[in-house]
């Protein structure tokens, strides 16, 4: 190994900060069509459960 310093230029503070910001967006993997469909299915199932619970509560109110 060589004891000489590297010839590469060190990044400035602004470059390091910009790299941190853009690193987060690059790290996200694209969502597959199957994953997107699964997310939509689970969201719809949750919404349907909430709607049915509200309707059941309204029916209980009307019976009282």
C-alpha cells in the first residue's frame, strides 16, 4: 500500500448535503405491479371494514 494521500478531490459540505438528500430518493426501489395491487387491496379492505362498522352503528342507533 502507498502512504501518499489520494489525488481525489474531497466533496464540499454542500455536495455532501446534496448527496444525502438525493440518496434517499434513489434508494427507493420501484414498486412492482403485484405489490401495488396488494396495497390497493388492503386499503380497500380496511375502508370496507370501516364503512360496515359505521353502518352497523347507525343501525344500532336507529333501533334504540
